[in-house]
């Protein structure tokens, strides 16, 4: 997916979860929408270089949206909802192997427990429910972690993925890495041990886990390469 022309500035602060003040090179300060509900650890440091898009919708109170940030470990896209679009485009283009028998793709499909699957692939081979999770937390050594805050919603999605499994139905959790510094992905058991345990149980039940990194630039985003996934970061004590 391509970005429209972006404004560059410096982050002054993120506050009230959904707002960010950004100083433009001209000295003008804009309040932008922050489209990320997580902790954004390492991605919201005052003084960081950021990029904003601008909406043409005159009814928006804050027409600018914070899209990218330059962190100490690389460039990251903090607009987590874009992960679904990036993954869908990659699946439609055949970038991700293993989904050749599922040519039809639908989004936001109701399924188990009142949840909505990010994507449902279907075709002669059956069905695949896909939950997409954006990864922006990058710690020492390029370790990517999810979630970056306690996520009851994330655990609910894992339960739903387990519930729909049957002989003609696959369930896939796809970690879409929107941070250029990440080299591998694991669950963040020290942040949300409940999510880590739910993920362990989901994998044991047959839920597939994939991690793919997107190329991130002010021009746009594109799913580019698989990354190794492990339940726990290498070298962490066993749970």
C-alpha cells in the first residue's frame, strides 16, 4: 500500500492515548490523531522524527494522522490498523506461501464468540480464518514482542481461532511486523503472561503462527519477508 505525501515533523508528546502534538519544520505545532491503542514502547519518544498524513475530510477535528516514527532501532509504522491492509494485499498477490487453495478473501467476518475475523480465505481447499496483529515493540537484539500491553482482546481472538478449527478449517495468527529493526518475533510473556499462555494453548490445538515483516518507508508499506517465531524469546527462562 502507498502513502499519500506525508508531512515530516518532530514529536512533542503523545497524550490521552489518541492524540499527539507534532512540531513541523516551520515551527507550527499540529495536534494529530494517534491510531494506536497500545503502550507504543520505544515508538513515542519526544523529539523523534515522525510522519503525518492529512485527511481531506473537513469534518474531522484532527485532520492529521500519525503514521511513521523513526526510533533508535529503526523506522516503524504505528498505524496498527494498516497491518490488515498490508497482509490482505500480500495474500492477494500470492506473496505468502501456503494459501494457494483459497482464492476468495473477505474481511471482518463474524465468527466464534461474537468476534470478527480480520480475514477469511476460502476456496476448494476449505477455509482459513486469519487474525492479524501488528508488531512494533522492538527490544535489544532486534527481538520483536507482542503484545506491548495487556490484551484481553488478543486472548479472546486466540480462543476464537481455536474454536473454529475443524478438518476443513485452518486458523492462522499472522504477526505483521511494522518495525524495520525486528529480526524475530515472540510473545511478550513478561508483559502479558495470560496472552503467552493462551498462545501456547492455541498452538497446541493446531492454530498456525506466522511472522512476516513489512518494508516500511514514507512511500508506503509492503509485506516482504518471513521472520522466525518462537513462543518465548531465545534465552528466556522456561515457563
